[in-house]
């Protein structure tokens, strides 16, 4: 029995060493993960493209839906485009985003209908400016006006 007890002690020592080795490996992994997270936190976010093109799926395949300024939240993860592509798309009749107004940055308000009116398009930086401008002209606030055919959610279905 002396030989079996000696072998058992050796295997217990190996098991204890393996437990220690496992703890060392876990500590090293945790330290490296923390270092990697710190490096990623210091890295600046990627620069958004100057212009993006929002695509939609159709039965005939994907097609261009709208053109956005690069940082527009409504553009989602659109495909990047350069200035000339955007200018050409807007000239060909591709819709411009009603929120970011890429046509105005290109020097044309024709691609962005409603730009310049305080009650349509992008929200004003001054709260209540749209209501104040409509009140100054004697117009009712936009939310109190009755919808006309072709406006609102029912567009095309009325």
C-alpha cells in the first residue's frame, strides 16, 4: 500500500498545481480584458461619412430611398456617398431627408421642400418658435389643423 499512497500524493500535488495554474490563467485573462476595454474606450469613434444613402428593399431588389447628411440619426446605417453622387441623386429626383436637409448643405433648397418654414422640416433650436411664428401670422398651430387629402399617415390610401 505504500506505493499506492505515494502515487495518490503525487496526483494530489499535480491537482493542486493545476488549480493554481487555472487561477493564474483566469487572472491573466481578466487583466488583459480590462486592458483591452481601456484601450477601446480611449479610441475615438469612427468618423461618419459626409453623406449617406438610405436603401430600401423592393421586389425588384434594393433601391435608393433617401439621401442624408452623414450624422443624421434617421439615415440608419446607410451606404456612404460622396458629394457629387448626392448632388446627382438629388437632381434625378431622389428624396432628401426631411430632417437633415442634405439639399441645403449643397446650396439648393429645391431638393428640400418646406425648408425655411418654421413649422415644417427640422425642429427649431428655440422651443416654441414654430408656434410663435404661426401665431404671428394668425395661423392655427399645425396640430390643430384638419388634415387634408394626401397628408399624414393616410397618404395615398384615402
